[in-house]
C-alpha cells in the first residue's frame, strides 16, 4: 500500500520574518507590562500600547497576510512596508518613552516616526489592494 504525504503549504519567507519580528515585539511588550505592574509605575503605558499594537498585533497580522498571499508578500511594496515599519516603531518607542517622561525635545523625532509609521500602513494598504485578487 502506497501512502502519500500531503504537501505542505508554501509560506512566503517574508511572512515568516514578519511573524518572528512580531514575536520579538510581543516579548518586549509583555516584559514592559510586567515591569510596569511590578513597579506600580505606569508612565510608559503609551509605549507599551504602541509596542503591542504596532509591533505584535499589526506585524503578526501582516506576516499572516503575506504568508497566505505570497504575491503581496514578495512584492516591492512589502519590502517598503517592512523597512518603514521596522525603522519607525523602534524610533517611536524610544522617543515616546522620553517624551512621556518629560523630555519634550524629542517631540519632533516622535512626530517624524509617527508619520513614517503611518506611511508604512498606507503602503501596506496599497499593497493589499493591488496584490490580493479573487480567484
């Protein structure tokens, strides 16, 4: 009797990278939450929220979408989205940390990182609308 093994789905390499980075942000976000809870100092709540939502949730969702729809994941727009997201979020998290703790001088850096993050989301949206097609 001959048996066959079902073919494994071919996931986009790009999607897997997004998912791994999302898990890194999940770990950072959880660690921040634990530290804030243990110290009873919640000053960095906005940073915690941004790391979890833009880092963990948004990047994980992008990774899943790029894995399921490899045309979108392997596109030039996906590469642009990757760099915009992964440059803006660390800069945003660090500058927001300083701003919420009183260093107002970094507000322009924070604003620029927010603009770059928003641009990354727009690029993601354009990529989805251009590369996801019904079959």
